[in-house]
């Protein structure tokens, strides 16, 4: 992995209740998002639908970008990843016996 956490977008809701001058000023929101590790931020309104599609599109784009970076690297069995492929398991025979024996 690239050492970063999962992609995270800050969505500040209820922008429809803000005065237009405050709704358009993103300085404080961007500062907060940056200081707290968010990839991006949006002012949204679930009521009116403002920026809902843009927020989700941005989050999906961030996820896909991270997936491309991760899939291009080989996973290792360290504390940041888990190997799910039974062929790469350290104790293949024990793993296969558990699979054949049924549940738990």
C-alpha cells in the first residue's frame, strides 16, 4: 500500500441553509479538510441535491486511483495487508484441511 488510509471526502451538509456568500466561501472548510487528512471537501445539501453527485464522483475517483496504485504493486504479508490467496498461505496443508472439514 502507499501508506495512506482509505480515501475520505468531507461532505458538509445543509449548505442550503447558509447565506450564499458563506456557501461559496470554502476557505475554512478546505483548511479543516486539509488539517484533518481529507482528500477533498464539498458543501452539500441532501435536501436540494447540491454537490451530492460531485462528492460521490470524487470519492469514487479517489478509490479507483488508489486501487490502480495498489494493484500495480505486489502485496506482502505485513501488518498493513492480508494475503487471502491460500496458495500463498504459510501453512497450506492446515488451511486446506480446515476448508474440507466444513464450518469453523
